[in-house]
DNA sequence: GCCTATTTGTACGTATGTATT
DNA sequence: TAATACATACGTACAAATAGG
C-alpha cells in the first residue's frame, strides 16, 4: 500500500502525489464510490478535494486510463470502465 | 504529414506542438541523425533548439517511447532504440 | 571523500483553446 | 449566451541520480 485509502495526499513522503492519488482513485472505484459507465468528479473538483495541481490530477487519471480502470471522453468527463453497454 | 520535417514548430496551426515535435524527432531518427543506442540531445537542448517548453519536449518524447522509437534512462538521457547490444 | 554540473522526475500555477451542455 | 470540462502549452522550482574533476 503506497497510498492512504482515506484520501489524504502526503506531499512529504517518498511516493509522488500522482501515484498516491492514482491509488486513492482506484480504491474509490473498487469500493463502488463511483459506478461503471458513470463520470467521476471533474478534474477541477479533484484539484479542490485533494489539494494538488490539475497536472497532477491528470497524471493520476492517465495512469488509471492506462490500467483500464477509467476512460476519458473529451469535453464530457472521465468515466469508470465497465462492461459494454447493451 | 502533420509536421514540418525541416524542424520548425508552428504554434498557430491545428496540430499541437507536441505532436509536431514527435514527428520531427522521429524523422531525425529515421534519417539517421541519431544512431541506435546513442543518446539524443537533452531535454534542455531540445527546448532551446525548438523553442518549446520542457513539458512539450517531454510529451513528445513520451509519444516516441510509447511507439518504441526511444527509451529513457533516468538521470542519464534519452536513447534511440535499436537492436539488443551483443 | 567532496563538490559541481548535467539530466531526468515531479509538482506547482497560469493561460488559452475547443467542444459540449 | 454562458458555464462546464477536458486539451494543450508556458514558465518555474526543487529533488534525485549520475558522472567527472
């Protein structure tokens, strides 16, 4: 576990914030906080919630997109990947 | 062709600079400007040469790493991918 | 061993563009 | 028309690892 599942970012420790946040967001997906094929909060919202720069939020999201956890629809939002819609 | 092979970045056109630069760098590799398993110029050098921000250079490099054209050795440099060394 | 320069890694803030609602 | 949301780009700063003298 290289992140705090409760959701606070440690700006001092050895794990970079973008990886902590990726872990936190992945945990929220796993916990069902956000449902498949539904948008997660906007980048601006995550900036406010976690106290990091937008570039850091975007980098975290990029990690999860790469892992197949999320997908991004430009100008729409970032979504939780789930089974194909019928 | 969505970039200028001669190497100038168009900051006005529809193709984002990071993709133009990725194309330019790939062309230089293809042309043999830089040899396999040899370092390309540093990020700072490319910033100077092409008049873009370092973030843009890094993004261009990331594209080419993703395409298998380059690879990065942290704290050492960015290299042209080539056949495995004997 | 020590200091310095080089190079990539990470993060911040800000601004503008584009598409959708 | 205006607000929202992601895309791109700029500049700046500091950290960490490496290499050389």
